């Protein structure tokens, strides 16, 4: 393992249950990188996005230090999820290569902008282009490059849906890649941040109950849309499992 640049790592934790996408419900270790080139209005990981918070919360780590931490936390779990922020703002080729050499199954979640060649070495790449409610504009060129470069069987597309406009955006993305052969398509009912709910003065259990009920109501709405729409026949509807079980907390 040669000398390499260090990356801002916000947190490494686990094993936890993967709460989203293709591997939902399986045990995984979690690496959260710091920094993101987007600023989604409903971002639930601002502590890993805003430069001042990344500076405050992050630790600069290289591949060896990350591996030591993973093994220290669990000598057994050999699945790792890399998320952010946006992991694709970093050159993580050496990290992914080393994790694979050590026997890890590597999952990554990114909006797919910018494209990085190391994505093709990951076992599952969840591309999560951000819908209009995020306030962000999708870089379709970068997304095309991801879809064209990553093997279909390693690729999942996940789109967050807060409203009808987001839903139509998801259908547009589905249509754009209809001939691409991606087998996994997810619609994820948007999860409102606890900070945006007026629940801080309530007892903790009541806050979590409200949070769950919002997620479940939104999930029901998205299921109803999908069932009534032949364009959405390929989509699986899945709320964030960890948010539903634990609420809006870190490290779960
Ligand atoms: S892309 Fe993800 S991490 Fe970045 S601002 Fe949007 S929700 Fe937050």
C-alpha cells in the first residue's frame, strides 16, 4: 500500500443494517466521507457537507487508517458501504481496491456527479440523482457516464420522491435509461429531517412516532402512484429502513 492522500472521514461505524437499496437489511460497515458538490435543501447529512462542519467533524485518514478502524470495529463484517457527503468528489481508487483485496464487498452511494473510474471496481453502486425538490440540477452527462461505464448488474438507481414533480422526474430518468439494462430501480419516499419538524419540545418517543408516521404516509402515497402507473412497473418502493426504526439519528 503506497503513500496516498488523506480524505476527510466524518464517521466510520458498524456493523449496522444497511437501510437502503439493493442490500437493505444486510449487515454492513459504514464509511462516511466529508464534502459534497451539491446543497440539497433537505439534506440529512449537512454535518458531512458544509465545509465548516466537515472541518470540525472530519478526521483526515488514509486507506490503512480506515482499514485499521474497520477491523477494530468488527473483525467479522466484510461488507462496507461508502457514503457521504458525496464520495465521488474524492479519488478513492486505492481505498476501494484495498478493501476488495481484503475481501470486502464494497457498496457505494452517490449522486453520480462527477463520474469516477473507481466506481467500476465497486460491487454495488447506488446512483441517486437528486430530484427537483432538492433545489439541485442533475448533471445528466455525468450520470450518463456512470450508467455507460458501470456494469448493469452492479448498478442500482434510487430516486427520492417528496412530491408529484419528483415522481415525474423519476419517470424521466427511467425513460432515459430504458435501454441501459439497469435491473434495480428504487423510489425512496423522502424523509423529512427532524430539524424541520416541530417536535423538539415533545417527549422523544412522540417525536419518533411523528417522524415514522410521516415516512409511512409518504410511502403509502408513493406506492399508490406506482401501482396506478405502468411507467413505474420496474420500481421498488422502499423507505429508509434505519430512519423508520431509529429516527433521525447518526450512527445507525
Ligand atoms: S447530494 Fe446527498 S449529501 Fe450532498 S447535499 Fe444532497 S443529500 Fe446532502
